[in-house]
């Protein structure tokens, strides 16, 4: 599910990042972890009950 994108300079100057594909998230977003947080405090899209009915992988299984 990942794609590495080359392209003209400066896109090819740093091989650790990419402008497309799933690896691009590290270029534009800061990863945040909600470890051991009670479900009632989680944002709606992250709740185990999936109240928004989002398509997602949960414990490696597709749901939504």
C-alpha cells in the first residue's frame, strides 16, 4: 500500500520522505498516540465502537 515518489529536485533530495502514498503522512502530520486512554475520552473516529461507521482496519480486520 506504499508508494515511493521520485520527481524533480528537491523531491528526490531526501529518500526518507515521499510526497504521495502512505509514507507521506510522516511528511505532513505529527503522529499522536492515545495509549491507555479511556474510550470515553477518545475522539469519535478512534472509539472501539466506531460510532461514525468509518471504514478502517481494527486489530488487522476491516470494519465499517
